C-alpha cells in the first residue's frame, strides 16, 4: 500500500509535535520509538524530515524568527511550530519544489492550526522563498 507524501508529512507533524510535548514535560523519549508508534512500516522520507528538523532545529528556528515580526516560533502552538519547522527544513535542506512545500504546509495548517497561525506560516515561507 502506497502512502502519499501529504499523509507522510502529517505523520511527521504528529511525531514532531510529540517530541516537542515530551521535551516540554521533560519526559524521556526516543525519537525512533515515537516514529515507530506512528508508522505502520518504516519510511525514509519521515525519518529524513523528523531527524532533519531535530538536527537543524536551532538554524530553522533562527530562520523563522528572522521573518516573524514581533513574534518567535516558540510562541506558536506546538502544531503550528512543527508545521513551520518541517516546511523550513524542506525548503533549506531538500530538493522539494518550494511551491509543493508551501502548499503542503498551508494545507496542514488549515486542518490543524487556527487562521492566525496559518497566516504566519504562509508569510514566513513566502519571505524565505523570495530571499
């Protein structure tokens, strides 16, 4: 059974949300275990996104914070922050076309975040690709 990249990005968002939640609660966790709990079969795309975001989170957050006026990524809800981090990672570190990254992030934000967070995500990503 084939799973779409959109569905895999949703899984990535969920996994990154769970990682952030456990960090905030200072609960021990293993990223590999969180991935296994959320996927029926192993998937390299998911691992690349999840470990890429975790590995480059400081640079990703700095990039986001450069483009958010009077705000920081830490002030977004964990879901919105996960979506934005994934999108910035894909824009900066993968070959995924920018239009695909932005559309996927906006679709996730429409489904899982409120309108103000969706607008922030859209604005940040738009500024990054225009750079």
